[in-house]
C-alpha cells in the first residue's frame, strides 16, 4: 500500500489542492411501494475510497451518496444523501457547474417503476407485473453540458464484451476516462474490499492488478492527474 506521503508526491503535480470534485457513490433505490424497491448490490466502497483520497490531497469533494451503510467524516467532504436516481441527478446538477472533476462511481438503477403504489402492494395474485421506465443517465446528461476545463470519469461494470461496451460509453457520455470492472474477475465488483480495474481513454488502455479499493482509488486519481496535465 502507498504511504500518504508517497501518494502525495506521486500526484502533487496534479494540483488537486483547491480543485472541486463531484463524486457519486453507492446504489440507487427505486420505490415500488412504501416498503419495496428496485436496487442493486453496490456498497459504495469504491466511491467512498475515492472521496477520502481526493479529500486527503486537498480537493473539495461533493459526495452524492445513495443508500449505504458507510460513513465518512472529513473537513473537505460534503455529503449529500439521496435515494433515487432522480434525486441523485438533481443534486449532481446543482454542483456540476462549479466543480472541476466529475467522477460517476454510483451504480445507478437503469430503470424505475412507472407508477409507485401509495400503499403496500398485497400478494393476492400468483404473479406481479411491473411496468418499468428508463432512469436518467446522469453521466450522459451532464456530459452534454461539460465544459472544456472539466474532466469527466465514468464507471462501467460489465459481464461480456467489456472493452467494446466501455469504449461505447466513453464516447456516448462524453467522458474523458472510463473505469472498467468485470464481474468475470474474482474479487472485483460489488461487496468486495478489493477491485480489479482497467482505465480507458480515447488513446490507451491501462490495466491494473487486483488491489484494495483504497489503493485502486489512488491509481484512478493518478490517471486523472495525468489527464489534467497532459
């Protein structure tokens, strides 16, 4: 593991001190009724590790967190707790213009129920049909208004055609970098304290070994720093 001093020396040229970072983390929960929801297995660990690493380097972090058991306390981190994709998007729009770096680490639910029941749905029938509609793609929506000085970083969790799918997202969402996770890799993805990533930009692909997410966060920030000062 890098020491804090070593990590600082490796990225000090990035001039992160004073930079403002928009960072999404965790899952979103899309309600079906007052007691049920559509969600996923994201714990938020990767996003929170990134928030800590950015803050330790002097960046001001606006952490927009979906439901998670994690907590974080740092003078440079402002936490906004949200539940749904719509809430996450609304909060991200509020801080996007004033921030320099956008990191979309949250596992936002792709779909939500078209209608939310006001009372608990009873199990009277053998089957239950839900009509789902697409959620807003936060990274893509903000990518349409991204300015030239802003750096946008997305995440892609894939199970097949990983590089092809990640490159397509890089272009369609106007991202500068995309961090690829594959569920084919043991110890990577949801619920783990480790992760194995590949970082992709328009010109190159950089693969990393399986590491604790705290170290993965440092690798990501170093690549962002290189991008800023390219």
